[in-house]
C-alpha cells in the first residue's frame, strides 16, 4: 500500500509537471510562431508626386513623411523646380525623400520681445536630412496652394545692394502677379493673344482650347513687342465690369517665349505658370513686375481713406485669408502698393429695439498689391470675422513711406 501510495504520489507530481510543461509549450508556441512570421513591411515612400490643385509642401510632408514640419526636405530635393516654397504648381512632378535618410525636424521659437511676446507664434522651422551632403536650412512655413505665380527670384537684381543683410520686398511677387486688377472697359489696349496649341496630337482631341502647364503654344505678342527667347507675357481673361469702376482683369498664366518668330510668323512659347484655366484666345500683356518692388514698412495712420469692397475673387467661395478683394480707391486717392487696409463693420447707433449703440467690429486686414486709376486690389492677410462681402467697409490703416 505504501509503495502504491508513493508511486501514486510520484505519478501525480509527474502528471502535474507534464501538464504544466504542455501548457507552457502551448502558450509559447503562438509567440514563437508570431516571432517567426515576417512583419508586414512599411509602405515605401513613392519616388515622385505629381502636384494637383490644392497641394502644399506642408500637406505633402504630412502625407509621405508623417510630419508636416519636414516639408523642407521635399523643398530641397526640388529646388530646380520650386523657386519659392510658398508656391507649387499643378502638373509639376516633385521628387520625394527616400526611406534611407533619417529625417529630423525641430521648431524654433525666437526670443520674445516687448512687441512680440504676446502675438508672435513660432514660424520658423529648421529641418535637415541626416546625411553628410545636406545642410540644415531655415525657411518660413508654406501657406499657399498649387495655383500660384512667379517667385521673388525675378526681383533679386532690383533689390537694394549693400553690405547689410538683404531687404525683402514688402510685397510677395507671386501674390502680385496672380492678383486681378481694374482696367478700362474692355481691358488693356493693344494686347496680344494665344493663337492655339503647338502640339500635333496623333489622336484628335475634343478640347483643343484648354491648355495645360508646359504646353507649347503659338501666340501673337502685344503691340510693339519684338519677342526674343525667354521673354515673358501675362495671359488674362476678363472678369465682370464693375459699375462706376471699370473692367476686372484676371491673370491666368505666365507665357515664356521659346523661339523668336520669323518675318510674318507667330511666336512659339509655352505656359510656365498657371493661376486659372488657360484657353486659346486669351489675351496677353507684357510681363511687368516693377510695381511689386516695394521696400520699407507701412506706418499706422489715423482716420485713413475710407472705401468699400466692390468685388471678391473666386466667389461664391467664402472669402478668407489670401483671398483677393477689389476696393473703390485708386492712385488718384494716393493709395500705393504695400499700404495696409482694415475691413470693419462700422459702429451702429441705438435703435427703438436696442437702447445701446454697438461698437465698431474689426473684420480683417489686407495688403494692397495693385493700384490703377480705376481701383485697388488687396490680399487678405489676417481675419477676425468671416463676414467679408461686397459692400464691406474698409479704410487705410497704414501707409508705405
């Protein structure tokens, strides 16, 4: 009996040992199998991205690199195409960083001062690719979408030269070139026009009038122009005729001459920048950016010139920051590019149903870009209230020197 009990006890302990070992093996097996199974590879970053309307470097960095602050890595790879990181254009094919380079980004905050401690956010970004061949850069965060104009590169030669740090123009050339303006009824006189596409498609196309980026075209230059290679023209379409002001002229593209014409021939050119739809028959004027080379800082003024918003670009979309607006003020009123505009709702006095007056409400601020004898065009730079519409009150808040 004792021997049987001992044997039974040993058997029990043995069975418990075998059972525990089996359970441990069962639990461990899935882990081992999981460890042996290859993990799903991380999707590789594509080599390129074709820009479409609405793209920004900020959004592309967030999509492909997982961090919007890494957008300078894309910018540096494409400096042959991107002149200004604020502006990228539909149809451009941008190279993307590979998976091999570790990308590091950090935001920098400038030391606060008495003037900026309360209102200045961190706007500079330092980004670098962790390779020996690439150095970190400091650039401003991009804010504009793909439909965009030329960069500040064209104004470099006209900027003041000195031993001091270079002075940046008060107006962004890209915003200036793409901005509509007010002209005489019918638009500029003596303009040229786009004749047709220079492409010879093997298969006939239905929409030959629509042109795209880099499309070769034949043009008739403006009166008096003797085009040579690399000369540029501004294509435009006519907007509405604003009563009491003039004709709205809307830029659509920058056209560059690729071949000087022979006697009695059309000029061969191509579309190099697009702001809007480009079609055959659209008119051309000389590409002139001298009015955009404005330097200095606007000084606040009291009781500035009063005006009203008469037209808004891209209606019926709700106007917001970087929308173009046209105001009924002109050169005759002493308005100049770079002047600052405040949009506001005037003070409203008491009424029968409201015994107290309602104070003035600031709506938005804008910068004047173009001024003609017929009106002024401004771009919205800051906004407190959403209500920007035709008839909104405006006034000069700061004047350029």
